[in-house]
């Protein structure tokens, strides 16, 4: 049976960059590596909220990307 071990985590914030010349939505990204794997969703939300206050664009979404090592 295979098992998965969490080995890393990162966070990416997506911001509303407005519209381009063709009136298509523009999304801006800010990525943060080396997020503690033990961080809870509430903790990530609190950090993202604090960082959003320092940004020019409004926040659209918070993404967490976890990496796993799969072993047999």
C-alpha cells in the first residue's frame, strides 16, 4: 500500500488586475514558498489578509499548494 508524506507547502495569492485593452480580465499573482506544512487554513487566511492590505489590487483567491512524497 502506498503512503504519502507531506514535504512542502507554498501559498499563491491571486489579485484582480482589472481589464486589458481587449476587456479581458487580468490576474496578478504573488507566490510565497516555504509555508509551514503545519499551518492551518485559518492561519494562512490571516496572513493572506494582512498581505492583501499591502497590495494595490483586490484579492480574488488564496491557493495553497502542497507537495507530497509517495512511498510504497
